[in-house]
C-alpha cells in the first residue's frame, strides 16, 4: 500500500493499467524481477535511467520518435491557437455595458450570447472527437482554424444582434477541438515523464488567453470599438491556420501492443498462466507496454515520410471501431470514477472562473469602483500573472513529485501520484472564491477582489495539471473520449452563465461566491477516496468484460 493507495487484490501491482515501471533499480519488488528491462527503451541524458512509457516503435514516423524540438514546436503552434481560442469567449466581458447599448439589448441578453457559444462548443465536442479518433486530428485542426477565421471576420462586420449571435455560435464550432485535442496530441507525442510539463504549457497558453484576452480587449473596445476584437482575432487565426497546415502533421498513430514479460516456450507472449488452484491474481506477471515488434531485417522498418507526404490532410483510418461506437464512448467513460472526478474538479473550477468574466463587467463599472472599460480589462492582469506563475511551477513540480514518489515506491509509478498538488488547489481556490465574494460585498479596496480573482485562476492552473495528467496516465488509450467527457462541463458553464447576472443582482456577491466556494471544496474533497481506491478502480475497469470489449478498437 504505497502512500495510502490500496493495492489491488486481483491483479499484480504492475499489471493494473496505468501503473508503470519507470526506474531501473536494484530494489525492484519480486513481481518485477522477470521484466527484461535491458530490452526496453530508456530516456536519454538525465533521464537515462527512466524506462520510456509508452515504449516507442522502431518506425521513424511514430510521433514518439520525432525530435523533441519538432514536438515542442507543434505544441507551441496549437498552444498559441488555444490561447486565442481562450480569449475569444470572454473577450467582450469588459465592455458588456457599452456593447449591449450598441446592440440595443440588455446586459443579461449579451451574457447569454456567451452562454450559447459555450453550449455550441460543448455539443460540438461529441462530433469532433469521434471524427478525430477515426480519421486523425489534423483534418479537425485545419477545419477548426478555418471556422474560427470565418467567425471572426463575420463578428467584425456584423451590426445586428441576430447576426452577431450567429457569429458567436459558429465560433463555438471552431473552438471545440481545442478543448480536447491538444491534451490528446500531448499523449500522442510525449512519454509519461514529459507530459505534466507539456500539459502545464498548454494550460498556460489557454488560461493566459482567457485572462489576457480581457486585459487587451478592454483597451480595444474603448479605443477602437468591440468589432475590432473580432478583427484582431481574425488576423491571429489567419496566421495560425497557415502554421497548422504547414507544420502540424498527423500525430495519431496505429500502435500495436505486446506484453513485456518473461517469454516461455509454451507462452510466447510472456504472460504466465495460473497454476492449478492458483488465485486469479497470478494470471499475469507482465507489465503491459505499448510497442510494435519488428523483425531484425532492416527492410521491416518503414521509411520516414517526406515533408510533402506529411502535409496530407487525411492520412488513413486510426481505429477499426465503428463510428457510432466511438461516438458513444464518451457517454460511457463519463461514469468512470476518475473521469467523473475530473469532470467535477475541472468543470466546477473553470465554470466558476468563467463566472468571474461574466460578472466583472458589471461589478467594477458600478460604485464603489466606477472603473472604465479599459480599467475593467486591467483586472485580468492579476489572473494573467498568477496563471503564468501557476503553470510554470505546477507542471515541473508535478513531474518531480511523480518521479520522486516512483523512486520511493521501488521504481513503480502510480497515476495517483499526480493528485498530490490538489492540496495546493484546495488552498488557492478557497481563498479565491470565498475571498472574492467577501471583498466585493464589504467593498474593500479594489486590490482585494482583483487579487482573489487571480488566486482562483491560479487554482485552475494547478487543477488542470492534476486532472489531465491523471486521466492521461490512467486511461491513455481513452484520452480523447475522457477529455470529451470532462469537457461536458460546458453544459454546466452554459447553465450558470445564462442566469448568473440575474442571480448576482438578486442575492449579491457574498452569497453567490460563498455557494460556489462551498461547492468547489466539496468536489475537491473527492480526491481523497480517489487517491485511496483509484488503483482498485482501474483494475476493476480493466477486468470488466463489457467495458474492455466496448472500449477496444476492433
């Protein structure tokens, strides 16, 4: 029972999906002594003692084998796109009052246009994901970029609210892939010990876009008019569309699977069967790793694709499962305890952050603050800075904690090690949500609500690293489906943003944010049973016949 995590009573420790052997150590537990670690691939440099999980194939076209600079450049491009996508939703919030006057609608109706964008985004996820799962991520990225470009141009030239709402809805269609595909792309390209830092980098782009977008848009709305916020987005999306077409190849890869254990004459796959009367736990002493086995012949290794070949939009089919089956999987995965936990953590935290964006444009333009539109936008400087700090430290710290705990656990890594930083999330979120409501209610100096607003965003930075790192490591084959299920939080966000301004006007900031803070703490407390029982849950799911068959690409 490492650090309070209950061992499974049926499968051997390392046979539980998600559990991995990362270190070559002389003190490996007995059940790992049979693993031929010398035959597995390792990291380089200061990670030379780390077993690569998943194991890369010998194919130079395997994204795991791409140069690190290429992987990071791809992440940089899609990350920049995600940053502008993050800004696209809340960018009008500093100017809600003047924009609603220009469109001859109420502030409540204008905030509902953001809610409709979020609803469209959430619904589109269930279409974009199965398409990306079947045909690859590249065509989805390209289409999303073009839709965002079109929606931005549309929003920049329209003058009627109905047309304005239409542009926001089309924008939601283009935003959807960036809610799920970037995390899955990270899973395609990086090894376990590299992922948390890259997930933090993606979150840095996305959350800085959400926070920094309002910071810039306040000045644009005040000096140039709100339509130019869409114009600036159109310029960015045009540049990123070209970059994605030219420099983001397909990262999906058809990967085989073998068991890395002791190979016997009677059992060439290296998985030992139970002796007569032996308990079920003895069925396998092998560590299952992703790997494609090639013969020694040199011609068995494919040639690296040319640059022109990598520019193909469609590169084949990446699953043998039917489209309806892939479409239905997120609905099933949603009820996996780990995914449901992730939905609640990420969904509540991010939704509450969106609430800030919706209400700030009303709270700070009224007494006692009386901010201008540009000053209201400057409020986002606090979450912008604290989000950067949170993302810069959360990823490396998370990876460091995982490697440290794995070493203390005899080189065996458990996905639950990703959850340690939820302690930081609880502290930051408590101060952020409760503090914001109290400081606004008691009309403290503006620095009070501005600082607590930033701390709540910093909590989201740490939470995202924990949530996506844990799910990606626990269910790597179901990354896309899990992220779609988690991002069903858009329906929660839609519901709350649709009426939050009316709720705020009726009950006040103290009551609203006290309720949000209490809900946040209740959800964070669910991390404790997940830490304790997470490994047994992963084992049970892997042994469930229906789930195994339904989630397998056959």
